[in-house]
């Protein structure tokens, strides 16, 4: 029973993250694109949550665009636009956590883009 409960939580989390990204990040796809923006973002979210490559997700999920297609789509908007979208997603997420009394006071947040783990002292 527990694994099924975890799957439900995973599905809700993946849907929530995808919806937030879809709301705040615009990929500027061509009007007649084969796949929607949400399908492009879904590929990225699934890869992130599964800790695997976009190629592996695209290979398993035939209703999603290829990894190369998604890469092309995320290169179109400027990096500042993408960053602005992620900043909005982060703000919405933190606000939601505060409303649910899961987070209070000031918070230090670090995003590490390296594979090497670092357990240093707080700065």
C-alpha cells in the first residue's frame, strides 16, 4: 500500500511543478508545433524527478517530444526570461510552503549545478 501512496504523491508533485513551469515560462514555440509547451516541460520535469536524461524519458514516453526538440525550444527564449520564470516559480512555491506553515522565518537557499557534493559551512 505504501508504494502506491508514494506514486500518487509523485504524480501530484510532477503535475504541480509542470503546471507552475507552464504558467511562468514561455518557450515561444511555433504556432503549429507538433507538441505543446506543457509536453516540452513535462519531459524536463520527468527527467529531473527521475534523475535521468531527457533522452531516456523521450524514449520511454512516446507522447512527448525528443530531447533535441526540447533543447531547441528552451534555447529560443533568452536565459534571463527563463531565469525570471524560475524565480516566479520559486516565489510561488515558498509562499505556498509558508501558507501551509511548513516554512517560517528566513531561509537560505542554494542551487548547486555540480555533481560533486559539498557539505561546507554556512556562509
